C-alpha cells in the first residue's frame, strides 16, 4: 500500500497538516493537490478545529512546487485543473487561521501555496523562489498579486523577474515571514501560535479573519466603511453581560502573563 501523500494530526482545536512526499521534495502532484483540497474542505466542516498548521515532511522542502515531470507527461492547467482541484479556493474558503510552517524550499507553486496561508513562520532552512518566468508558466494561484502586497512591488519584481532565492532571514526582514526558527523548533512554535489563536472567542476569530481578508480586496476607504458596518452588525448581537464576562477573562489572562 502506498503511503498517504498528506498527513493530518488533530491536537485539540489545532490540526497539523503535512505534505508527505519528501523524496520528491513534496512536489505538488495532481494527487497531492487533490488531497490538499479535500483536507481543507473536510477541516472546514470539522467544528472542533479552529486553526491549521501546514508544513512539509522532511527538512529540505515545504514543497518544490508543481510536479513538472508529471505536468510534462499529462499536461497541467493552473488554478482548477479538474472540477474539484483548486487549492486557492479551498484554502481561501477555509474560515479559520492557516499558519504556514515553511520548513525548506518553497518554490514557484510551493511559494504560491505558502502565500495562501494567513501567517508564515520559517525554519533557517527555508528558501523562497519564484521561477514562473524561467519555466514558462504565468502564475495562476495568486503570487503575482499577493507577493507585492506583502513585501512591496519593487522587491516582488526582483524575485519574480530573476527567480533568485530569498533566504529565511531576509524574508523575515522583508515582512514575508513573521519569525524564523531552528528546524526542530519550527513546528512546535507554529502549533503554539495556532493554539494561542484558538483561545480567542471562536465567533470573533472567524469574523476577524473574514473582515481582514475581505477588506484587502477593497479600496481602503471602502474597507473602513465595511469595518464600521460589520462592527455595528456584531454589536447589535452582543449583550452587556457577555461584554463584562469577556472583560473579566481578558483581565485574568493579563494577570496570568505577569
């Protein structure tokens, strides 16, 4: 029996999802892409899970991108290459935080998969590269638009026009990743961050993610108006008693951190 191309481990309210093709540098074969979609679609229905950590097996690669050997043999359509294979949609529709624990190479399609996450952490082994212009493929999973919004247009063009590697430390300086860890510390740190996120109020966590993501798609002025609209809508459903209970919980949490 062949080994599963993706592994899912549930730990209380957090799921650890591992791309599991280490011998192929976790290359995104059609089977793996389909498994990623199925996994996130299933997790979206799991009411016990409120955050996901996504990483790759081994220390060499998060994912080296699309399996070009397979693509050369079978053909490959960016985006939805099959009625149910659309990673950008499955991860984009996932309502809870996704933390990318980038353990090694994140190349081209792998870079795009990383950018589908809400927060990125990296190991010292992590390296990012956009080789679309080298292999003759136009990005179709969001890289050309997301990267410039994260690190600035000039830096994004430098990476995309050259295909050069971006190391973890520089990625942190540029704001692509939040923190850099030693390889053995990466996944534990990502799981701890995910756990911290799940300790917030579930309704607010989901609403806050949606507000930020939806606002990023709007002009700034419209996004501010949308924030006011959703804030008022939520306030109408909140009682004075629930606010007081929340205040007490936040105060107690602050005391425990001192």
